[in-house]
C-alpha cells in the first residue's frame, strides 16, 4: 500500500511530461505510474496522481480510485454538519432548544456522525469492487451510458478522463473494461444526473420516501426534534441524496440507465422499482450478510452480483405489470407477505434441471470459500422471482398460493421452459438490440408460463396434484399441444440455441395458451 496524504502530484502517466503535470516543485520526486511497485494507492490528499497516471496504474494491475472518492467522507461530513446546524438553528429560533445547549449537543454527536459518514464511504467502495469485477462484461453498457451523459448532461469525456469512443472499442476487442478511477468518475456523474432528475419531481416529498428523512440525522435529533426534521428547509435535497446513494450503491452504476433503455423508465420509476423489489425480496438483509460473511472478496463480489439478476428482473416486472407510477408502499403491502410465506416452499417445488443448475452454481463458489447456506440461498434467489406471478395468479383465480406455486413450477419443468430460459441467459449480450431481444424473449416465456398456469388451473380441481392437473389439461388440448411439443422437441435435439431458434421456441410455447390464460386480467 502506498498512502499519499501530501500536497502535490507525485504520479503521472508515462505518456505525460512533468510540464503536463504543472507541479514544478515536485518534479524531482515524481514517478511514472508503470514504475510503481505497489498494489494499492490510498489517498488523503488531492491531486496526488494525474488522471492518466491513475488509469495507467490500474491498467497495469494496481488498484486506486479517484481522490474525490477516497476523500468523499470529508465532503459528506461537511454536508452532515451544515444540515445539522440548519436544524439546530431552527429549533433554537423556535425556543425548543436553549442557545447554551446547542454546541454541547452538536459535540455529543461527533462519533455517530462519523459512523454515518464512514458507512457511506464503505458502501461506495463495495460498489467500486463490484463494478471492477464485471467491468469487462458491462463495457457495452458503460459506452452507451457515457454517450447518454454526454447528450443529456454535457459530460466532457476528456475533462473527466473517460475513454474516447475509439479507446472503448479497442478495449472491447481486447476484452477489457473501465478501470476503477473511470468507474468512480462515471458513478459520480450518474449520481449527479439522477439527483437532478429526482429534484425535478415530487418523489422526495412522497410519503414512502419522505419517511426516510429522520434516518439521516443522529439519534439525539431524531428523538427530540422529529417535527422540526420534517420541516427542514433542505428536506427534498437530503431525501434525494439518500435514495440515489442507496439505489446506485446497491443496484449498480448502470441500474437506472438499463431500465431506461429496456422499458423507457424514468429516474423516478427506477427509484420506485428498486425500493419495491429490494423490500419484497428482502435484498438488503441478503446484501448485508454477503458483505459481512467470511469469504474471499472476489467470492463475495460474485455472490452479490448474482443477487442483482433478481433485482433487475423484479424491477422490470413491477414497471411492466403494475399501475404506474408505482405506488411503492401499496406494492410492498400487496406482495411482501405472500412472497416471504411462499419462498421457503420453492426449493420443494423445483424439479429436474432447476435443481441440478442450482447445485452446480452454488458448488463452484462454495469450493472457493463461500458459506454453504448463504451460497445456496443466493443462487436460489432467482427461483423466487416467479412468485410475483404466482401471487397474481392466486388473486385472479381465488386459489391458494401453495396450489398455484406447486403447479407453476411443475409446468416450468414439464414444458422445459426453465431450460429455454437458461438458454436465453447464455445468448450473446452484444449491443443494445441484442440485449433488448434477450429481454423480450425472456419476458415472452415468463408471460406464457403465467398464462399456461391460468389455463391448467381453470380445468383442474384444487384437490388434484400438479401432475394430475397437467395430465387432464394435456388430454383436453392434444392437437394444439402436440404440434407445439413436436416443434420444441426438434429444437431441443438440434443443439442450436441462438436468437432465431429461441424466438421460434418462444412462439411455440405461446401457441400452447388457450383463450383462458390469454384473456385473464391482473387485479389492480
């Protein structure tokens, strides 16, 4: 570790001259980034390395952030101090607090404020670690995100030391990605952009999000001045900062951007979807356990990245299937209890391919040091996503959630839809259009499975087993199902699973749906 807390610029890129750096007093002790024999650079100073020097150090295997990110606790602490003083001045003016008690109260909160600030800093660094881990896979998305920030927010790539289009394409060909200082810059601009969008909306003042405001303040202020906190003159700005930090730090740098690309979501849509999905699937608890578990850092990163698949799918589901703008509190009330009650039963409903995939995926990380129970739970999380449809179907049909769930997962296996979904996951990500095609295919298959479950339920009795219901349904629909099953069998045997064949497969699955499933309405 090289710790720099000094004044001056000590590291530059090999492509730069000392004159380019513009810090003549330190020319004699400056080194090129590719000469450094350290693994990590941490910073308590500013401008210790040039922007190009940072990138060169990281491209050669080193780890460092931007000085702004390493020093973010200083800015965060100043923000807390200012906002606390605004509150204290208001309660002194209203005579809720004696003038003589103001400064002692302020001083007594030092340690708690420090913990709050450091937690924000730690959270951002977890995000940096996760972002570095999947940076090569996400480069296409990062390219499009930077283009959007250039267009919407007048981002200056050169000024922010972000790669040019040509450099991005070169890294794409080499299988590389953005490095930590570039990711830190991108994260900062994403947060600024989202904050600007949210402050232009009424979201910070909506009941669900405004209720978070007290958590920004230390315990003594929450306990004594709850009413004054609600009236804080910067309440909208504070809430906005809280929800954006949470969404980006846990959802990822590209989370909101991908929702915009995929389904036209706005920044407020993304915040609402994140809040609903993370609460209903209890993701914050899982993320805390992953971050605290005794496992190597790369293993923890992979575990957390796996949870994002459920977050992404659930977020899209809420924005595509529920009334908009999403009423977060109502959606949590509608789904949370049922999803959590049904979740422990899902492992018992899984069959065949699902079970083997789950075992194989978790075994790999268990072998690398992940706790067995946690890894099994993390890789089983994606199997809980369909519970949103199960809860809806149970409402539509007025049938028990257990009956619907058992049938849904049995149909998934019986018709090999789980196999098709897995094949879709392995399709090339490629450009935006490839990504959208993959998503459309997946949504189509989930939609067909939902409709098929409604079909089978309509002709089955609650007392029948899932297999009995499926057998009766097949006996009544032999001609329609026979044609689709024959086409699917040919596809399975062909061994070709590209976008074209899987599109045909999705159409065949959809053709199995009769009028019942196709016409059913979701309760609102």
